[in-house]
C-alpha cells in the first residue's frame, strides 16, 4: 500500500538523516517458518521475498540493495500498521565501505520516542554479514522506523540487501515451537550466517520427542492382539535444573523438592575461588564435597561454575595484589587443586567467567591468559566439556561488549589458538525478554555446531510476580523448543532471605508464581503415561519425550515388564516384548 507524503513528513521529524525511505504496508503474508537457516549460496540470498518490507515506492525488487553515507540514521525502513499481538522477525545482509569492520546495530524507533535495538552484526567491507533479530511491539504507536547505526559514529557507508520483516501471531509462534519439539527436519545444506564463520560439519539436529512402537508376541512368535500396554517415563533425557547453595545441606524437605523436579544442578558460589581459597593456601572444599555427594546420590548431573572470574570484584582479595609471577603460580595451583580433586565429577566447567566484560587476568598475565586456562583445564580433566559463559548475549542486543558476533569472534580466537572449547554458555539474566531476538541469536550460534546451554536463567525481580512468571515461561519455551539448546539451568538457589533475583518457592517450599510455571512445564515436557491395546499387528505406537521408560504388558492374566530408552534419532524406536 502506498502512503501519502504527509506520512513521510511525519517520519522525517524523528530521522536526523534519511537518504532512502521504504514505505511498507504491514499486511501479514502467509505464515512462514520463523526459525529457518539462511543458505549463503553466492554470498547473499533472498529471504521470504521481503515479508512485509518492500523497497521503494514503486515495488522495487526486495533483493536489490541500497548504499548510503552513514549519519545517525540510515539506511532505513518505515513500517506501518504494527500491532502488539504480533511477533516480528527481522533479517538482512549488510556490507561496509570506509572501514574494514564495525559493529552495526539495527534499531526500531517508534514515532518520536527512543530507539530500541532489534539486532546487531559485526559487519565488514570484504563480505556480506548477516543480520538476524526481531521484536515485539510494546508501545502504543503502530508506526516505526528500522534504521542502521554504526556504534562509534565513524563515517562510513552501509550497504543493505535482502531485507525481510516477517510477522507471526502468537499462535503461529507457539505452533512452530511445538512442531520443533516434535521433530526438527534434517537439512544438510551448507549454511553460513556471518563473515568467515564456517558452517559446522554436522549442524545441530536435536528434537525432544521420538516415535516408538511396542511389538507384543507370544513364545512362538505369533502376534498378540488386544494386549494392554502401559508406558511410563522414569527419567528425562533433556537436562533441566537449578542452582543450589549450601542451604540444601541437611534440609531434607528442600532436597526432596529439588530431586522431584530437576536432573541438573550448578553450585551458586561454593566452587568459586573466593569460596574454596579465601586466603592463600587455605583450601576449603568441605561444603562443595557435601553438595557433590548429594547430587551424585540422586543421579543429578552437575556443572562446574567456575574456575576463574574475570571480574575484579569477584576475585579473592589476596589475589588482587599479587605480582605477575606470583599470580601465574596462583592460577596454576588453582586449576590443579580444583580439577585434580574433582576430575571426572563435573560434566562442564565454566573456565573463565564473563571474559567479554572483564579482563582482570588478561591485563596482568597477557592476552593469552584465557587460552592458557582452557588448555591447562583440559589437560587436568579431559572428559569435562569446557564452556565460555557470558551475560547479555541472549538477553539483549544493547550491550556492545557481548553481542552475538562478539561472542563468536572470541570463541573463534580461543579455538584457533588451540583452546579446547566445546560449549556455549548463555547466562540468561533477563529483564524483559525479546523472544524474536532470542531466536535470531540462537539461530546464529547454532551454525557453530556446538552445544548451547542456558546456564543461569532468571527474570529481574523489578517486575511483579505474575509478570516475572509470564516472562520466565516465554524464555523457557523458546529455549526448550530450539534444537541447538542442550540444557537449561535456572539461577534460583534458595536462601532464607530470598534468592539472587528469582525464587521458585518461599523458604517453606510453597510455590511462587514462577514455581508454578516451572512445575507446569516440567509436567508438559515429559511422557506421564501412554497406554492402549495392541492393534491387529500386535503393536502399540506412541510419541514420547526422550529418556528412560518402563513398559508393562498384560494379556490373559499374564504381565511382563521391560525397560527401554528413547534416545535422539530419526527412526521409530522398536521394542519387542514376549508374553
């Protein structure tokens, strides 16, 4: 739909510089797949035929591109008829002139109010870089401008190509989440979303459920028709857990509450250097030893958090004033003391926490300090998966220190230097989640082919309890539905005086609203029971969440049981029972 010139004049009031203007009528097209990978082909590729974005006033080809001198805002798209019940995914390709690389932010400005980040990219002059993000409308205006901004305002040209803005109703979004949980299609096409980031040899291909068929026969091999089959899940494959603290020791009610729900854990503070060595040479492992015994006795997997923390404020006081040589000796002793004691006990280790935001060790030991930490840790415990762990990668795109591309560049730097780094840790300390942006970031990270974990998920306590619960449900559903996500850990260790930001229960273990959300999702994401008779072929089929099962078969006053596993796989799992 073409707009009259008065709309352009209104938009110009809040655009400082606008070289090109794209007028858009936001009429939703047929639903498309929101979480799809971008095939690079020859370097750029059209996506969704632009969605609700159309270049120019005369319906130019949306695969064309425009180049303009960078000001405060430009290039830009003006979009109309946005609404608050729609989720929008945004993507395009960008390229620079006038600088080799720069952090470019795509922002959405509603009328005359402040602009909001909807995507970022580390763009370059020698290749096209992929921008992927999105937004939900949370202001009354139905008109907005999507523009591109160089973070440091250095003069350069930004070329934008193949822009796409796709609208999805909340029902369509939820339907896609459910479809992904049931089955994620195998796609062996090569994919690349960022400059010089190669596609993985085997892109992540996980799903949360699998079809299974129970075949029942008698001792002679004849099919048994009409046998009663009951299938019950006894444990879940997907790790979903919570942080715990020393408050769980000796508290049998809290322990029971925890193991009834979770199959993964992380120690909140008890493994951090300031806890295990408060003074030089004074090693205190009694508390983490007891906590480890608790999770081990209940077959709960546990993450190691953390070996080092680059934040000076989280560094032991006695470490801060060490000379470089003494510091190097201290960090080597720290790794050996910790990793030798707990070799093989922790599935993961966050090696150097929050290294995108802080640099205490690298300032004092040189730029290769983190790489050395990873190498020594891998030698000390070669079976543990070593992680980067960072905040504000998935939570927002407003933090220039931890954009998704910045995370990837640091990861590449460490791995190219020889570090054995095999896990992507996303803390997930959310204020108000932007779910379309979250999906775009996960899609980009998924191209690396590495396990992605949400390691410290919570929602700010600055919102009311019901809003906190609603936001947590949005985050958990999106994380669980994404095929590249391998686990979720909540940052909700319980203390008598509260929690860091988000408690699931009060001190008496009575659920708070976020606790109700977690319990509901835990029940939704498991096969509580499947039952029915065998058909004319002596078979009973069902779709179950991945994990361990017990099947009970009864026929003519005879009953038998068997155990089986549903592990990830494309084929139907077949279980043969004789009765």
